[in-house]
C-alpha cells in the first residue's frame, strides 16, 4: 500500500468524522496532482478489510483504467465494468464506467454489484443524469466524491448531491510543501473577446474557434513557445479539433515535433500519441477538451492555453496538468494566449468553495467562485505575469520595475483591455551587438553578410551604421528573432500557395 502523505491522512480522518456524525455523502476537494485516487484506494482497502463492498465510478475510460492500475499496484483484487473488459463479478471491489453501468443495470445477464462504499471520480459531474440514476440504485451507501473543482459551468450546485465538503490542501499549500511544483505564467497576448456571446456561461464555441483559429494567432503560439518554452514537454489546449490539428501542423512545419489527440480517434491512436509525449518523440501534444480531466503525465512542464474560457473549473483543470512533480522538474510554465489569468487569477489563489443547495434559474446561474486575490500584471520586458505588492512592483523574473503606463490591468465590468506596452529604446551598443550576432549566424550557415544587414533592417527599420564589427556568439533573444522571421516567411508562403 502506498505511504499516505500527511494531508491525505487528515482528509481521510475528516471524511470518517463526517460519516460518524451521520453524514453519508462527502465531497473531497483536492488540487489536481494531490493524489485523490490514492486517497480513494486507501479508503476502499480499509472498507474491504471490514468486509464492505466497494464501487468506484468514473465517466471516462482513461479514468477507469487509471484507478484499475492504482488498485493493481496495491494488490487489491477488483473487477472492471466497462466495454471490452472481462467482468469479475465475484470481486469485492468494482470499478465502473458510469455509461456501461447504466446500460447494463437492468439486463438479466448483469450481476448488479453490491456497494456499501462508493467513490465518484470527477465529482463535479455527479449532478448529471447518469450519475443520479446510479446513486438511486444504492440509497444507503456511503459516498465520497473526488474533484479539484467543485462547481459546474451550467449552474447546478453540488449541494443537491453532497452534504459536506472536505478540503485536502490548496495549490499554494501543497506547492510550499513540495508536493506540487511552482508555476510561472507568461501572457504574451490577450485576445479581444468582447463581441463573442456567452452560451450556458461560456463563450459560444463556433465564434470562439473562428476568433482563435487564425494563421497569425496559431503562428504566435509557436513563436512564443520557441521564445519561452525551453523545449519543455508541452500540452496545448485548443478551441476545437480543427484548431488543435492546425496548431500541431504549424509546430511541425517549424521543426517542433508535435502531435494531436481528440475524442474521435480510436483508442490505439490516442495511446500512441500519449506514449510519444511520454518518451520524448514529440515535444508538444495538442488537444481539445480531452486532456482536461484525469490525465496523469508528470513530465509535462509547460501548458499553452489557446482556449479562452469563462469557466474557472476548466481553467484550473488545464493548468493542473503540469503541476505534478517529476525528477529534474523545478517548475512549470504556463503560456497564456487566452486571457484566462486575467479572467480567473493565479492558480494558487484560494477560491471560496461552497455547496449550493438551490437550483438556479436559467438567467441566474451560479457564478464561479471568486479567487481571494486577482490583480495580475504583465512585465513589459519578459511577459511574465505576476502579482505585485503594495510597495514592490518589480518583476520576480527579470527585476524590471514598470511605470504606471506600462502596467496591464483589469478593466471595468470584467472586460479586459491591454494598455500599450512601453518598449525601451535600443541604444547604439544594443544594435551593434545585435548585428555582431547576426554576422556570427551568417558564418555558421554560410550566408553572405548582406543577409545580416537585411535582417538587421527588419528589426530596426534601417541598415547598420557600422558594419566593421567582429562576430560574437549568438544569444537566445537573437535566435528567437531569427526563428520568428522564419515562421513569418513560412506562413506567408502558405498563404500565397492557398491563393494560387
């Protein structure tokens, strides 16, 4: 059995305390990467030792198999109720896909499993019809729901299902204790979404996809990943399947190995892409709403958010994919192209989670919980998003201190605007150093020196005043600029080919 961490032990104790007081439905709230399945496995093991029957329920195949692997690691015999899986009806512990359970429960050939203790994974979905049908089969069972985000975008409150909340540490607390890795956020751009209407509390999908799935914006993802990403294993969240495929294609065209995964792919192809990101064959894996829940890949140390959302739970789920620790992983990088950090605040801001017991009207949906603090600023020098203190506005990444005009702020009525970034004017030494690095690149590639002069002009609008310069080794910023130009030229060629 896995050794439980102190916060996991306390969570189990708190749940048992509520059970002892007569409560039967408890919602366990714990950050992504905190080990909710480990907690559930431990509780099911203890329940089995007391001759109780256990049922673990999830809504997706990957989550069912993830729990099955965890129970197998702990040598806990169990059955799996899911398509293409052989049943083991005699096991005291059963893991079920909720869809398979509902489809089979009234069939004559189905042996309905006994269940004294039920665990519902991704419990923010447990107000849905299928989960409710399952719970009606076991009216006397003790129930624990697992979630990192105990609220739904459709406005239905979880208080209709659960009686108490147990919180299992916060992102801030678990990061400080070393159980999650610190995060750094850069926000190189913010999309203008003011004209996109809301449907069921989030951006209308077709309009959002039209806004985000453009050649320029997708190209910017690549440019900024090259600039900031440090070749990290990366997951990208897109607005649609077409957007996700477009992103992967542009990355590949620019020499950055990338793959795509979606819900319409068969299981073998999906597993192949997940294996590719795990073994390093690809560096970027793009998807649309398939890796937001239940995907456990600790090597991921960069998230690109290319999918704006009004949903705070979805925002946390996307960021949570990269918070798990892994050997040699010091932190995770969030590249926000969606404005989500301005919409929702920093990941470690503690929400005021509550259980809502009333059913809201269509025009009065439950709002997402407000983070305690959310006043992000973007550094005009390095694009790092940070939270300044009252007395210190210096960027924690590069130590630059912004003027008032250089700060990017939140705006009235929840809308976002971006104040112009004030750029520092390069001096003669900066320009000469830039030209010297271009000369070095010319010699590496065997180019004529005229290439360096013309590239210099693209940067500064004029040719270099002094061409008698000794080449110096090329740095990261100059290399990023050259790669940016190459990407822009490639996109221009693609557009010309499309217009032929």
